[in-house]
C-alpha cells in the first residue's frame, strides 16, 4: 500500500508539504507540516495548493477525480466557466442537481454519463451550490471509481464487492450487537448522515434538525444547507434542550460522541429521554468514540460513523455506515428507507475497506492505550495548559462497553498561546494533516482547518484557534513521547 513507513519516517518537515498521507494513490489526507502551510492552505495560496498531491476527498477533487471531471467537460464541449462533478450513480447526481436548482432555479445543470460515471455539469451560477453539496453530502465518486473509469485500474467483479460488503456488515453487526439487516454502507460518513437525514425528513417533512454540542462543521452544515435547516445549541443543560425542542419541534436531534475537537459528550441519555418524550428521533455520530468503545444504540435511533477513520485505520479509503437501533420505535420505517440511499459503497472501495478492517478488534484497543499513555504524559508536562480527552467525560463513561477505551484522539492547549503552538507544531516529528484514526500519528491545528472563517465564533464557544489535535497511532509509546518532548521544548 505504501512505500514510506509513516510510523518511523513521518511527513513533518517543510519539504514534505503536499505529500499524500499515507503514501498511497488513494490517500485521504495530505501533509501540511508547518503552521505557515496550514495558513497558506486556508488562504488558497497557489504556492501551497499547487504542491498538494492529495486532498481530503470531500474538500476538493482527488487528482483522479479532477482528471475525470476535465474529461467530462471536454466530452460535452462545455463553456469555459462550467464545472463537472462526477458521481457514482444517477440517483446521487440527480440529488446534487436538484439541490442546485432549488438554490438557483435559473441555473444550468445537466447530467452526462462519462466512462460509466454520472457527471453533473454546472454553469457558474450553479457551481457554488454544486460545490457545497459535494462537500456536505459526501456522495461524490471516489478516487478508485475515477481510476477505474479512466482505465488506470481494473474494475473488480461485482460478486467480489458483494462479498466484501457482506463481510463488513457482519463485522459491524458483531461490533454493534445488532442484526446485519439494520446496517447499511455508504460512500462516506457524511453520506451516511445524508441517508439518516432523508429518513427523518420523510418522517417529519419540512422540519429543521437540532444539533446539541459544539459541532463538526459538516455535520451541522449538511442539514443547514441541503435539508430543511438546522439550529445549533451549545448549552446542553436539560432545561435548554427541553426549551429548544418545544420551540423548534425538530425532525431529529443530532449529537456527536464525543465532539470534535473538545472530545466531550453531551448527556445523551437525558437528551434522548427529552426527545423521545416528544416523538423526536435522535441521530448520533460515534466516529471518534468508535462503536467498539461506546454503545449509543440504546439511546439513539440512528447511529452513523465514518468508517474512513478508526475502522479502516489506513487512511486510503472513504466509507461510512448507518446503523438503525433495534430499540427505535421507527426501526421498521428506517430499515426500509435506508435501502434506497442515492449511492452505496462501491465495489473497489468495499474490497479495500474489508481488507483494512480485518484487524479492527486488535488495532483499536492498541490505539486506545497509546492515546491514554500520551494523555497522561502531556498532562504532567509544564508547557501544557490543558489536555482534552474523553476519559473525564461522565457521558462517555456511561456509554462505554466493558473493557473498552476512550479512542485515539486528544487535543491539547499550550501555555503561550499561538506563538508557542506554532513552534511546537513545526518541531513535532509526526505526520501533520487532517483526518484521524490512522495507524500512524497525525497532528493538526484543527480549529484553523475546520473554522478558519469563523475563529472568533469558535473562541466564543471555548474552542481556541491554537488548539492542537492529535490522532495517536501505533508508534512505540516511549518513542512517540520522545518526539513530543523534543517539540515541547521548542
């Protein structure tokens, strides 16, 4: 898969800018090794952007997807200001087109089949809406699908894809302790949320959703931009939640377990009780916590997760899952509806995911332990102001499975604010870029990457821009700590 072993040879220095993480054609992360690289990336500096050999797939076009999009534009002889957006199915492309025309009724948006993929062709009026849908809904063609369409890779047999999807569902059913028929697979975690929002929108048409707790940006943006709206409630007290439920009467309540990057959980048990008393379903995101560590199904009606992260662990495949709770009063309706999502997980991606996740039961406990070891050491270091980790979250503790851990993610803040964070980040000898859950450690100034245009708002929510987020990998814990010690001395 990779010619560079990121456990011992991480992408952390200036000359590593733009390297794919991992060293794979289908990497979903990219090296931004210096603080200045992160700023340049956010400022769309061509000197930075032109060096990127990979990108998180929803935030931009993978080079192979970009190649196919260009081919689609040439195929239809589109005007110079047009854009092409490749999708794996006609249903996904149609959903994107419908969103564009809802936002801009007079725009031009058509669908053309190019090399077996369905390409939405948009004019300059429709393209901003098409870009938003691409990012938030997570339904776009994967790099493997683009590679096959371009003839760069062979297409696997559908039977092999079916077998892989079946094994993944079996694996997830064992993790979640529910029937396999209540688990659906999707091309990304956000696509799984898109499916969940379709289900609750059919149940309660025209209603917005209510998100409780500091949000991952796209979990909030997807219902806001593509569906009937969403309201964010950062005060998760029972009184505030009850008042918001009564006032908004939402289609669903959305929670993240735990939140990103604060790594705290709202009181899911109380929130679920308040919502269910009012006939409102609960959607939970357990991507960071992991279904191996926590069990949200007794209190949630729908649980979605990005399988790209800890489940796969390699960082070179995009996928998601949606699990219908066996105890949900809407179980029958949701199970039926989840089978008609705009797009499922493609054959090539399913085969890769099945192979990558074979060691998930052994790997995630190791990631848990390595992260906890680093947390303990960081908390004792005089340069560290605070460490954020779910081990001190009562709700996370209440949801934990027997013998489980707290996940692979931590965030920490340094005394000295941004200047100190810059020095430590630049000196830290681990791979640096977005995403999490990889077998190699990843660090990033998460707030800059996720909330660059709203840093003051994030700070008002108690999330400082100089916070460093770390996804801890499988490196030897003592050797990893030596790298952190050297950086903290910077």
